[in-house]
C-alpha cells in the first residue's frame, strides 16, 4: 500500500513538473492495481469490483455536470439571473 501511494505521488509530481494534467484518483487506483498484480499476479484482481471503480471514474464527471447544471437552472429560475 505504501508503494502504491508513493508511486501515485511520484506520478503526480512528475506530471505537475511538466505541466501535464492528471488525476490523483486515477493514479492511486492504477498504482494499487499495479501493486496487486506485481505481488500476486493478474488473478489477484477482482474484476467485477475493479470494473465498478472504472465505471464510477468515467461516470462521475458526467454526473457532476448534470448536478451542476440542475443547480444552475434552479438558481437561474429562482433568482431571475
């Protein structure tokens, strides 16, 4: 777990230094999965749980956009902006 955290931190620092946008969540999940694969092989990954995490990472920006738009619309209608 410590190796996964350190590798995610190193990746985030590297991308920050070069000005490359990256996600800390993606880096941490990838490093945890990589550490599990390195330690115990591909059989150590529970793919149904991993797929749930991946779907959540992909869906969360769209859900956030929809909720933000809903809040904006409510404010626009109630405050007459």
